[in-house]
C-alpha cells in the first residue's frame, strides 16, 4: 500500500503504526462524513479548510512562542500581551472549527 510506505519512510513510523494510520484515517473520515452528513462539495471544502486553517495557524502561534522562548536575538520591537493575543487567536480558530461541524 502506497500510504503505508508513505507513513513508514517519510515520517519514520513503525510498520504497525503506519498500517494503522493507513487504515484508520480514511475510516475516521468516512465515519465523520456519515455522522455530520457532509455530502456536498462545499461542505467537504469547508470542513477541510477549517481543520487545515486551524491547525496551520495554531502551529504558527506555537512556533512564535517557541522562537520567543529559545531565541537569543533581541527583537526590534515588543508586543505587549502577546499571550492574551495568542490565546484569543487560537480560541477563534477552535471556535471556527467547532462551528463548521455544527449542523446548518
């Protein structure tokens, strides 16, 4: 199976874990499709966009905090209250993902 090879060699998963991801990720997507009745193209686009956007922006916020923590360079400017801003951004993204899954 191509996906099993992908998980094993690209991401370094063991063979058993690669097989589990290969089998259960599509199965989980199928079950989510049945539960939330996402059958039209726009619904699929909305869900995938909400999840991908939420994960991407959350990772960007996490990278910002990690760089701020381990960075040795003095920044040119400071953002006051960046923790509050980060929490608000991630909260908005999580709410967006939740609202995307709510029935319309």
